[in-house]
C-alpha cells in the first residue's frame, strides 16, 4: 500500500525497480533501477553499475535486457515489459527497440537525456520496425526523490 491505497500492478513492479535503484545508490552509482516482467513475473533485475564495472554501457536497462535474454534463452523479449525509474537514454531506448520489448513503464522523465519523449522518442518512432507501448509517471515522485536525494548528498558531501 502507498498512502493507504492498494498498489496497481505497474506500481508494484515499479517498487521493485526502486529497490534496485536504492541498491545502486548505496553502491555509489547513479540510482537507477529496472526490472523486466513477463507473464506477471519478474524475470530479470538490474541497476546502474557503470562505476563498478568500469563500463559506460552498464546502465540499468542494458543490464536487465541482457539478463532477460539469458533467462529466456534468446534476444527477442516479446511479451515483456521493462519497468525503470528514469526515462531511458538514447542507447537504452535503442536497445529496447532492438530487443523487441513490448512495453516500457518509467517513473520520471529525464529532460536532459531522455529518449522516450523528452528529447527524442526513439521507442515510438514510426521509422523503426518495432515500437513500444509507453506508460510514464508511475511512482514519479518516489523515482524523482531517489535521484534528487543522491545528487543532493553528493553536492553537500
């Protein structure tokens, strides 16, 4: 329950993505978390690990896409929904299209680098052979708070 109300399915899975984001923050990573769901169950979890892996592509979305492909035994993630706390960047949005993910749910927009409606809209661009259904603003305040608090602590520390 959040504020005395029953969580929707999207809120329930976004809560799991928020848990991953919090783990990333504790590890000193930008706190972004993601989960991939298929048939009502989480099949993969991921969080930012760029610092830990010394890998600029180790975004939460990229890692969870790889984990989901391994779990399913293939690169096509048809029938899957990706939940992520912050709007994906161009690299991650492109990977979602390439992986054939059906649906994207994100918490907060990224006005500087978001590529799912903020700066560009890669995941719904009709020029590509695959487009995703997108839902945004799920637990938006909670998703914004995690990232805002992380950067505030870095500035203050």
